[in-house]
C-alpha cells in the first residue's frame, strides 16, 4: 500500500477501529505487553494506531508511539489522557520507514498488526532493529498468510481488497524472518482462531 492510501484508509477507520479490530487483535497485544512488562525499561510501539495496548503496559514501562495517521494518533492521545497514563512519554506522527529517533534508543520495539499494512516492510524492520539496543527485544504480532488453518481461501479472496481493508491478507511470514540483527526466540499462534501470529526476537549484533 502507498502512503496516501494508508492515510486515507485509516482516516476512515480511526473512529471505529477499536470496535472493528480491538478484540481480534487483542491477544498479540497482550503477549507483547506481558513480555515488555516482565523485562521493564522502555518500548517504542511502531504503528501505535489508537493506542489499544497503552493501558496493558506496566506503569514503570516508558512508552513511546509513532504512527503515520494523525487521526489514529488523536485517538491514542485521548486514550492516554483519559486513563491518566503518565508513562506514555511521546506519541509522534512519523513514517515507520524513516523514524526520526536515535539508534539503540529503546529496550524493546513492538509492531502490532502493521507489518502487512506498511509499504516496504523490510525497511520498517530495519528501522526497528536500528532503534532497539543490543540484547533488547523486537516483538511483532501480525496476520501472516497460511498460518491459520482453514483460512487460506478467505485470505485469497481478501487479497485484492488491500487498499479498502488497510492490510494485505496474503502477507508472507518470511518477509519478517531472517534479519541478520535478530534472533527468533518465540513464535506462536494467538487466540482467537489462531488468525494472528506472535513473534519475539532478540536484538543481536550481525
């Protein structure tokens, strides 16, 4: 998807995103937050959207979020204000392919349900690796083609509707595996229905 298409799509989704996608994507967000909470430190959430995971993070975890959609960020800011989340240190509009933050700034970098949305996901992954300190963790929750048993036909039907839906149903998991700066430490299918996959990597020196 191109940047303009993403912005247009998520401008439309912003008011109803939580209702439409919140429950089906909740499992991956919970797993990511539990890992971050156990380790502590700071986390950058790439593609934070409406901030669905914000109140899952422990108060001691410092949370920064970026997103391309200003409309989605507005919802995240309202959530943080409403819940009085003092550990949210910044919510910024940025392109995930070129994040204007220093190298090795975070103990954890998370991308939840955005890798099949962004253009050039390999560049986004490079940025995530750059921003994670050595020994830290990169966590990804996403739908990947062929991972959920019995859903392949539906994935093929949905593939031509990427710009309307806001994500690519035929996105291959291999596009986020094998990065030289990451070692895969955990992979599991996530409830409900096993539609989503959770991946946890450790940041290593190439």
